[in-house]
C-alpha cells in the first residue's frame, strides 16, 4: 500500500436538506442529497486530486475551532 494523506471533511446541511462538503486542506468541494452522499462525493474528489498530484500534493494548514456565541 502507498503513502496516505490525512485531510479534514466539513459537512454542512443546507436549508433544503441537502449537504455541502468541503476539504479545506485541498480546497475541494462536493454536494449530496444526504450527508453520506456528500461525504462519498468529497472522498472521490479528494482521492482524484491527491492521485493526480502524487508526491507533489500540497496541503494547506488548517485549524478547526468550535466556539459558542451568546444570543442575548
């Protein structure tokens, strides 16, 4: 088995119930009718991009933070 690359997947449910998925390290985006479909589409697109780039793949540094905001 070859080398592996670890990346982040961010999925966001849209108002119409569909999902948008994003891999911020590679600036890859995908959509799907469900979160599972969006994730699978993202994985396919990320795999394609990584395989095309090979050893030259460049990952943008990403920090994921979650925070709370008061609504009053």
